[in-house]
C-alpha cells in the first residue's frame, strides 16, 4: 500500500521536463477524472413575471472527460453528475400561501463535440455537437402540503468556440463559450401516492455556457485542470394539459423557468 502511494506521489511530483524552453501543448489523447461543485439556482415565474418558486443551494459532483486530437481535429466527450439537497421557496398553487421545504436534486449530463483548430497557431477552435441532460427534482412534502417528483429530460445541440488567452511553458488559460438549444424537452410529473405519470412537452429557448479552463502541467504525463463556469437555461411556459373528465377536470402546465448555475471542475488529466 505504501509503495503504491509513493509511486503515485512520485508520478505527480516528477518535474515537467520536456516543457522547459517550449510552450504548453495538449497531448494527442487525454483522460480527465475529477470532482466538481455547483451552485444551483432555479426559478419559476408567472405570466406577469412574479416569482412562483425558486430553489437555491450547493451540489457536489463528479466529472470525467476524454479528449483526442489529430492534426487540427478535436473530439471531446464529457460526463458529469451532481446531487444533493437545496432549499425550496414557493407557494401552494390552490391558496398561493408561501411554502418552504427542501428539494432533492440529481443532475446527470453528457456531451460529445467535434472541433477544428483555426490556423497554425491553434489559438482558436470552433466546435459543434450535442448533449443530454437528465434532471431529477423531488420536492419534499412538509406539513399538510404533499411532495411532488419531477423529471426533466432533453437532448440539446451545441455550437461553440474556444480562445487561448495565455500560454506558458507549463500553463494554459483559455475561454470556452457555447450556445445550447434544447431539443424536444420533456417534463414527467409524479405525485407520490398516485399511480402513473403526467408528461408535458416543453418549449425551447437558446441557452449558453461560458468557462475559463486553466491547465497546469505537473509533469509530462499528468495535468491539473481547474475550470470555473457559468451556465444558463430557459424554458418558456408549456401548454396546459387537462386532467379528469368532462365534468370534473383541472389544468396542469409548467411555468416559465430559468436556471443560472455557477460551478467549477477540478480534475487530473492522464
């Protein structure tokens, strides 16, 4: 055990030989494994813009990525998963009385992008691709107000670019910006104690994500990456779905919502 730990420490502390007198370059193939932290902020609003409910809190997570470069071509895949409990502040729909509780969140996301460097300097790259978002939202019951389980899912298109801001012998700082567009987003609703689910089709709006990845070469084989980011999603109000029969029914719809997240990933690349 001690020998294994010593070997890992020795690998990380090897001098970054091969970078001296040169500049930082991405390896042809990289696997990144790490952790992440997300400050989650979600809000639903009524037609007049007044707040219906909001959720706010910090979620821990894990992160993995794979990157391959061939000549000027770049292929990159990412996986992330965040989970935890956040504060819910909203209203009871029937009475509009204020209601506060907790919400259990679980957000899984995957992306695959294909890019190309512009010019021989490789300072700028453009890319396109797609992703998939799976967000489980379980609002807990409290007092005489019941809970509700919601599952949001959507694929989305990606169009973005990266710009190298600064590069040294062992350090690379860049900016990455992308537009995201949800494709046929859906919301599946389940009220605990009831059988079956209700599914709503949600409209789409363009979102975006901005990141500033900083990479440091610890040695020729290991890279430390820190990437703070901000992301924005918006889903307009859905059409109403009628539940019940001709004499006893009610309408269910999803209000307009925005998600504004600030996060950071910390990973080692091999």
